[in-house]
């Protein structure tokens, strides 16, 4: 998207998709990283706050990252990220949900010598329009000095 | 840890560990969810800001969650999480790093009817003492009404 910090356009938006989250993938991720009953077991999930099997929030974040990398980062000069603010999961991802993301450049500011930080809002939406996740990533870009 | 919101003790701390992050697991996670060169390829990683192969921040978050679930959540009444604030990765996780976590209950407040939210700081540390990750999770607990 942008090769250098100087090229980054505040206000730019992009949409990337799609990624279908299967029941099998929800279970595989949960078994390894988030083995809570509502991510692993249909019956326990039915009794939970979610009313059925849902993906781990960290799984939703990981799927989102795959869309960010394929659609944006690997065609950019981005050097990694310092961190993330305001990570929220307003609606859970359920088996078969198809996710897409919207990326919005919020601002840009110098970070360390030769590197700038670019707060970027990433919103993950399900096919039915519900927002599954949102956050602001603090992405690093190299300064060209030009 | 705590079955209900009423039982939650603000200021309580717990340590949980350990989890060794292997090179193979770093590559497997990155191939699926974060295929940036510094998570996949030793030579590209050597040229990056990180100076060598590092785990995806989302991988570090996922490993951390496994420690949180095994050590805390599955022995508690926790109902899930609304989201996460101030997620930071001050030092990258490299192949062979052994991670442990410290959990600190920061505060507690009502959320919706019958449910409270408990801001909880989760700090992930490597065996050499460097902090790999920190965040504040907003964890939900059921109110007993007692």
C-alpha cells in the first residue's frame, strides 16, 4: 500500500476480503490456544453467554491479520507494529462466518530515528454486516528522508 | 480463580507458566495467520528491524491466552472478554523462548444486568526477564447477587 512513512496518506481507506472461518478451524485454534468450553464444545457453548459455539477473539484477530498481511502489509514498507489499542469483539464469529476488513489510516507521527508510527483502524465485519472486531494498530513505516 | 464477580479480589496477582515457543510453531502460525517475511524467513528476518526470526505478535497473544486459560480461566467463572486495551509487544519472541505470565486484577465494575467486568493486566515475560507483551483484558464474571 505505502512504501514509506512519507507516502502514507492519512484518511486513506481500503477493504480486503474474504476469509471463511470454518467450524473445524475454530476448534483447531481453540484446542491449541484458547480451550474454553464455549470455543470447543457445542453443548457447553449453548449454555454460555454466546448461546452457541464461537471463535476465540484471538482467532478472530489472527484471521484479521491474515487479511491485513495479504491485502495491505506485504505490498507495503511496513516494518511491524508496536502494539494495538481498543481491541474489541462486539459480536462473536460463528462457524461459517465470512470475514472482511476495512483499513483506515487515522494519523501519522515520528517514532524513532528514521521510523514513523501510523495509527491504523482495522474493522472486521461479518457477511451480515455485524462488526466482529475492531482495533487501532500502531504500524511502523520507514522514513525515506525525502 | 474466582467463581463470581463478588469473589474477585482487586489487587490479587498470580503467575502461570511455562510455554516454550519453538521455531516450528513460529513458522506454522505465521504461515497461516501472519505471513510477513520476518516471521517466516531467517534471511529476510536478519535484514528486518528485529534482526532475526520472531513470532507474530498475535502468536505471542495466543500463547499467552493458553497460559491464561490453563492457569486461571478454566478454574473460574469467567464468561469471556469484551476486549483488550494497551496491547504492546516491547520485545519480540524468538525461537526457543520460554514464556510465563503474571496476572493482576486491576479493578471491578458492573457491566450489564447480572454481569461485572474485571480489567485484568496480563504481562508475558521471557525466561531472561524481558517483557514480551502486556495488555489489560476486560474479563466478564457473573454476579451471584450475594
